[in-house]
């Protein structure tokens, strides 16, 4: 995203949204946090 000329804050928000989506899916499926 940075290479496309977007400000760092935009990239940060995109990453946060991705994490929140993943966490919501984990909660929905009653999964524990596990890295790969």
C-alpha cells in the first residue's frame, strides 16, 4: 500500500481491519489464538 503512495495511517487502518476481521472469525468459531 505504501508503494501505491498511500499515507502510512491508511496502511495501518487496513491492517487493523484485517486483524479485527480475523479475531471476529475466531470468536465466532470458538477457536484459540494460534500462529500458523
